[in-house]
C-alpha cells in the first residue's frame, strides 16, 4: 500500500493523522528514539513525544526507559487487530444508542405524506438525494424515465444495478436519455447488462441536458437543481404536482422521439 493509503487505513480505524504517521514509522523501523521517529515520520519534534504518549495510552507503543528514551511498536498485525476490535466495539455501542434514540421518535412513513398539501420537497445533496433516486427505482409501479450524462450513467448503472434488476422482475419499464456525442464510448459492465433487457431502452442526444431528472410512473419527478453529473453532487427537487409533472413528461417524450438509437450512435 502507498503511504497515504496506509495512513488513511489507520485513520479509519480511529487514529489521528499524526498518530498514524508515527506508528507507521515505528512499525517500519522497530525500536527508535523520539528524535529518530520524528525524522522518519516527518513529524515536528515538538509533536512527536505527545503523539508517542498517546500511542502508549492506546497500547500500540511501549516506552523503554533509557538515555535517551526509546520506543517499541506493537507488531502491525497485532496493532491493527487492537484498533479493529475497538472500532467494532464503538460501532456496537453506536448501534445500541441508535436503537434507543429511535424509540423516542414516532414512526413516520414517507408514504403518509399528504401529496395534496406537500407537492414540492427539497432533497439535500449527497447520500439523501442518492437514496431518493433509489427509492424512485424501488417504488415504481409501471415505468421510470431518466436523463443522464454518459459517464454518470455508467456509474449510476453500477450503483443502482440491483434495484433496476428487481424492477425488471416487477415488469417495470425504464427509458434513459443520455447526452453524449455520437461514436464509440467505453461502457460499464453494469450498463451492458441492463441494455440487454428489452425493458431497458436508451436513446442518445447530442446536446447537454440542463438538469438530471427521473420521472416515476408519469406521476412524480425528481429533478437536480443544477447540471451536476451526479445526484450525489446537487440538491434535488421532488414533486408530485400534476401540472409540473405533465409539462416535464411532455418535454421528455418529445426529446425521446428526437434521440438516436444505439445502432445510430455507433454508425
């Protein structure tokens, strides 16, 4: 592993960046003084003794009383196992706290939202908007229409392959408009799997779409609020407003008819 990856692994297991650098330096060199360790780890001398004390408290380093003092690292395999077990314990404690927290709140089902009163919902970016998109795939009854940029479509196919395949089993039909210049482009394995199913149709458009969108059952729409290539990178607007959905659906159907097929794209 590269140095950065090794440091990140230890950080993921609960160490700070400085602690990770010092521990890695000791694990590679074996017994060493604080000054030598600071030089090997490229850590400021004024910081290294504090960090070494912290690693002692975590049972990852032992101190040899001498002149000057020396430090012995726990073998890396043993050290990683110690950190992993602590992380598992912390995760278990967090899960227990989550269970207690959930008990203090009423059970609110998204399906119980009154669509007549709440027809527009702002969905934050990152995991929440991505989850909303997956929900579109998971809860569709008849069809889903999508617009995507080619590279994002390849990535999204991989992330959503499982729920789309389940949609096929429920006889859901998918249409995807992809903006990409005609010609041969590298396809992802997941996308190649999807397009073999007749329930998944794609057409290509040579202009960039102003936004990304997903229309569910011609009754609901999820729209990105800027032209980011991924739903993870932008907040979205969800709506079940009939007038808004109808306008967007009509636009989509018009663009779909103007799109080129896979065969035409490769010619």
